[in-house]
């Protein structure tokens, strides 16, 4: 039995690596293939989907592997956005400096929130994450000299890098795409390595039974805190990338309904599946984009589809794919 369990784990890890390599190859060739098959617009939409999928992935880390349902991931997304925008507009930082600032302050915020939040369980945990998100949402709205309030904080995009006479800039759509895809793939690779590590297996053990995990010697508080901060970092990177993508930071992206959307994307894609966040985010954003051309109340259809998937495919779209492949 133990041998079969080890073999099953090895098989899952191998499948994850294959999926990651396939995902990387497809993403690399998107700017070359999509304009031929579809339109230039779809390259931009794909890059936006990948950014949002990181926010869903941060939910998946907590809910899918630690059993902690967070409705506050938009807070760290927003901190990443404002970290970039404020560093550029107020302090004159370049792209890389502002990126580091955005990731650092979102991770720090996740650490401060996590010190309290991970002591709680289930609905208490979910509620405290919403409370943190609401507090800083209203702070961002009212602190207009720094955050721009309702108007947000636009900024001019700095160049990525310059080599001799060649400038790698965000205003070039291809340059921007590969800048985004580099960090998206780096984040997913980091998640992959985490899940393959003993720490990743400790995550699963805590999700399955927190009390038994403590009895076998795991420091569940520190492990959950690390997972919380890591998820906050991933959400912060997504926020930084979205700020560069839109050249803008806004308090509206810190509101808890953004976190709610990320939870839905993660569930539809498949909680606990490695690339489920990409599948769920891509499916719902594309559905929303296409249906909006035909009917003003398109969200009714999207909502109905979400309900049907949750009812009939509890493991999400990724779970359905796995079941079909086994058959």
C-alpha cells in the first residue's frame, strides 16, 4: 500500500512537470500563432488572463493545498499595484526598483495579516481576510494625495532594459507580453517546486487533518503562515504585472469582490490542481468577453454556467479533463 502511494505521488509530480513544460511552450509561441489564427487582441487578452490566473493561483495555494479559504487576496494584489505606481510617480523609481517595492510591500502586508489570520479556522479565517481587505480599501479611497482616491494613480511606463541602441519597453506589445510571461512562468515554476518539496506535502497533510499533523510534529502555525505569505507574494506579483499592463493603480482592485472572482476562477478551474487557475480564469474571462457582444445581461449566463459546473463537476474543469483522460 505504501509503495503504491509513493508511485501515485511520483506520477502526479511527473504530470505536473509535463503540464508546466507544455504551458510554457504554448505561452512562448502565442504572439506568433494567435495573430495568424485569430487577432492581435487575443494576445493581449491571453496576457491579461495569465496575470489574473496568478491571483487565482494564490487562492488555490491556500484553499487547494492548505484548506484555508481567503477572500482577501485582492488586498495583496492592490498593494502590488500601488507599490509600483507610488514608487514610480512619487519616488522616481525605474521598472525593476518599483517591481521590487510592489512585491515586498505586498509580501509584508501578507505577513502582518497572516500573523493573526492563520490562528483562525474556516469561516473565521475567511471573515478576517475580508476585514483586512475592506480596511485598506477604504484607506486607499480616502488617502487621495498618495493613492489618487477614486481617480486612481496613472503613471508613465518606464523602459524594461536598454542594450546599446535597443530599448526593451512596455509600450511595445510584444516586449510587454514576454515581460509578463517571464514572471508568470517564474511564479508557476516556484509553485511547482513548492508542491514537489516536503513543505508542499506538509501543506496537504495539514489540509487533510490539522490535529494529526500537529501530533506527528509539524509546526502547523508556521507552515500555514509561510503558505499565507507565499500566496500573498504571488498575488503581489500579479498586482505589479497588472499595474504595468494598464499603467494604472486603483483602489477598486483591492475590494473583496475581486477576491471573490479569484475564488470562483480557482474553483471552476479545479481546486488543488496545478494549472486549474489558468483553466478557470481563461474560461470565464473568454466567456464573459464573447457573450458581452451579444447580450447586455451576459453575466446571467456566466453565473448559470458556474453553478452547473460546481453542481456536476465538483473537481472543476481540470478534474473533468483528468477523468476523461483516464477513461
